[in-house]
C-alpha cells in the first residue's frame, strides 16, 4: 500500500524539481546583465590572472552545477564514508 504524503512533505522527486527550479532562478538573477555590469566596469581588474567578469561567470556556473548535483554526489559517496568509518573503528549505528 502506498504511504500517504503529508501536505508539507516533499517527495524525493519533488526535491529534485525544486532544486532545479531554484538553480534556474538563481542563475537567471546572478547572470543578469545589470549584475554582470558591476564586474565589467574596470577591464584591467584581475583576480588570479583572469578578468573579473570571467572569474565571476565561471564561479557562478560552478556554484549552480554543485548546487544541483551535490545531493547526488553525497548518495554516490555514502558507501565510501561507511567503509572509512569501519576501517577507523567508528560505528554509525
């Protein structure tokens, strides 16, 4: 029998959709031309040898990718964490 979902409870499928929606909205806001204009005012401004505008765009893009895929990576690496705990003698029970 299927478990009844509480009104405020999100299913695993719903959380993925919500995460994608938040990432899309955040990406649209962070890559908006008025905000990009702030970082392109001084073309000689550099951070780690990169023009500031390129550094900002790449950092924003990486942030969005990590935000979407981080929960999936945690699921993939969970067996490695439990194996490391067994090797160190720590129990998660």
